[in-house]
C-alpha cells in the first residue's frame, strides 16, 4: 500500500485577464500549496474501488480520483486496477483545490505503484485534460500560473506567514462563480508587477473572483468583516470560495458553523510528493 498526502492550495492573487472564446477565463495567478492535506491510500487490486471517510462526497466516476485513474490507464495503455481510500480533511466547495489535488496525487501514486513509466512533466501535461488547477500540484508548491491556470512556472518558496483558513457551512460551485464574473468590474493590477512584489517581500493579495462569489453568497461579506474586526490584516477569498484565507496576528472565532484551520505554506522538491 502507498499512502500520500494531497495538499490544499490558495491563490495569493488571482487576476482574470479576459473571457476566452472556449468559455474559460484567462488567468494570471500566484498559487500556493498548504499544509492542510487529505491522506490517500492506494493499493493495486483486481478492480477499481474508491471509498471516502466523508460519506457526503461522491465516489462514482464524477470523482476526480477515478478520472485520474482512467486518464493514466488511457495515456499509458497499462492494464491495472487500484483500490483507493480517501481520508478527507480539506473542505470541498471551498476554493481550496481539494479535488484537483486528489487527482494530481493519484497520477503521482499510480506512477510510483507501476514503477515510474512516465516523467513528472508528462503527468503534469496530461492532468490539464481533466482540470485546469491540477498541473499546479506538480510544481514546487509555489507557482505563477497563466492560461486557464494550467501553464505553470515554479517559484522558490515564499517566507511563511501567520495563516488561517476559515470556511462557512455554505459552499460555492466554481462554474457558478465564474458565470457571475462581470468583466467591467475586474481589478487593474499588473500581475507581473504584483508577482515581483511577492518575490521581493511586499505582498499584495487580491482575487477577481471575490465580487462574483460575494454576490452569490452575500453572507460572506459579513464573515469577512467579522474576521477583519478580529484583527486579521488581510482576509481574501480562496480561489472561487467559499473559504477565506486570513493573514495576521489574530485567531478566528470558535463557532460550530465555521471550519477553521491554522496552516503553513507547503513546498516540495522534485522527485518527492508533499
Ligand atoms: O478546469 P476545471 O474543470 O477545473 O474548471 C471548472 C470550471 O471553472 C469550468 O467549467 C469553468 O466554468 C470555470 N473556469 C473558468 N476559467 C478557468 C478555470 C475554470 O471559467 N480558468
């Protein structure tokens, strides 16, 4: 059996450049992997099986883990089956890339279990066929991503900062948030300049998906104000939401309706998973 960690991600900034003819949005975004991680167990088996610690998560062919298994089989032509058990720690419909990370981790796991028939570069390139955010996880864990998000440039690790993830009970659907984007209401930041700022130690957090997400789920604005009032310096939507990442010397409230996790930035070196 092989056990791997599957990390969450946030977008330290996310700029929407334009809407593309294929319906996707051209992005310029700084992605960062986090120490908040699922744990996934893999065993080669006589049939494909997927189970999950959280019974509310679908384990049918819509699950990105099984899509990744089928993709690996189709691309390599290898005959195998695998039993997978997912210990879910990353909340879903949260903008934290949990499903994408599970898919990337699965491609990595299969390559390990089948004695490395392909390179990390091939795994990363294939993965973009089943999700825009998946190639990021084959980076160093800190990456500037453009295109749909699938064109990935790895960066050196950023300095750690005091960071919490906070998610309300309601989740958000990524396509629904993108459908709400008003192209006349996007930020005017120059992403290359913002990226240079992050590298130089002068971060500027922003997310063009925040306005559409808050219009879909107005209670998010109240939660953000509450978190800022507690003393967090920056409170930003994670990806397409509904979770926030909160930076600064504060602690989120203990409330049964909130998922809260103190996290760190997480990086990996080539040849090793997270
Ligand atoms: O690529 P993925 O399947 O993860 O994307 C989910 C949805 O998010 C897409 O169907 C699309 O509605 C939206 N999306 C987008 N532009 C991107 C990435 C995702 O519009 N760059």
